């Protein structure tokens, strides 16, 4: 299986991750294998890369793309949120670096039958892990008005969330992405559709996030990834919307300053010690050249932290 994949913020990520020969690294969101390929070029043959993905088809495609590095590459069908358990099963206690490239992959967007795109008319799906039973079809056709409105408002940051939810309820059953996109378009007043992105973009994002539990697991996943780092090891996280970025930013801050004592307390009594330092004071964003080559990178932000040089 071949598909076009342009890894986002590739050079910046490699610079921060700094993969070294013989090191052990984790790509928690293998996707098209673009980042993984460049990491393997730098660490093989003595190093090891564990590539995790929820999508079996992406695992198969990446395994084919990376076959020349098969002695250094271990693909795993799983969720990056389970990174500690996955590494434990592989008898690995600590790693030199972790990369998380969040959100939907180019492969998933560009495979129409997966149902991620509002530009196609296929059965509602949006599952990153196709072995999972719950899909966008169940969410759209079975959730209550209040549940739909909350998801669209919170995960899509959509001002017309309740109106869209009302139109979805009124037009059920909705079987395809094309039908859903039309319902959303009808729900949003014409005056609000004149400018900006496609009217269905925010709602499709919200439904995808809910189907795949992308935000509910993120904070714990970032903490787990930091926990498995060796002292000096680095965690690189690429986000694609403000909700993800906010969670990563705040989790990094709490890893740097976990103290829970009241502000102004003369001494710390909670005993919580810093776990990591933040290397990116501001998120790294794509430059003009990358934006021209890959417009999908426009909302990408890279944040990096480094495990402190001490034991906890």
C-alpha cells in the first residue's frame, strides 16, 4: 500500500529529538512512517525504534516502507497512551526519546473509505483503530442533543454547536460523510459561511476527537511518555489544534513545576520534584517554505521537554 506522506516539522523535530546511533526511541504515532524513516537512518543498525499506531493499515504500510531497517524497527499495534505497558512487554524500561505526532494522519485523510474527510461521500466511520466497534455512525445517530452539542462545542470550538446538533437530530439517520456535511451546511447561517474554512471542518474534527478519545487520554499519555525517558531523554509533541496544544503546554508546565503548595507558601511541603525542563519556550511552527510545500502543516506546533538529569 502506497500513499503520499509529508512529515510535518521534520527537520525541527529531528534537531530536538537528536536521535543517536545505538539509542532507543519511540514513535508513538507511526502514521505514514515519515518521521520514523529519518530517525532510523540516524540510529540503525545498533539502535532501536518502536513504532506504535492504532491503525493496522498504517502499521502495515509503514512496515513495508521501513523494511530495510527491520532489524532496528519494531511495529506495535496499540495506543501511545499505553506506552509504559508496551515497552514493558518488550522488556524495555527506559528510552532516549519519544515522538508524538498527534491528530489524523495524511494516510487516513487521503483514504476516502475511512470517512475522515468532508470532501468525500462515504459511510460515516472516522475510527483510527478499525478493530474498535464504536464509530462516527453510532455517535451521529445515537447520541442525544445535549451530548452532540457538547462534543461539537468543546472539541470543535464551534459557535453554532447546538444548532448543528438540532439539525443532525432532525435529519437522522445520517449514513454518509456527504450527508453529514450537507446537514452541517444547512445548520450554519449563510452569512457565517461566506468566509473562513469549510463549514463542516470544526464539526468533523469534534466527532473524530470524540470517536477516538484523542483528548481524554492525552495528559496521561504525555506524563507516561516523560516517565519512560532516561535522564536527558527528550519528548517531542506535535499538535494540530488549540485544544491539544493547551493540554500539552499545561502538562509540560506541571512536569517542570509539579509543586501543589499554596502560592506564597514559605517552603514547599508537598515534596513534588521537577521531572523535566521545557526546551521550547514558545512552540515551534512551520516556516514559509514548509507551508508552501505542505499546507496541512499550517496549524502544527511542536513542543519539547527534556527529562532532568536525576533519579526520581
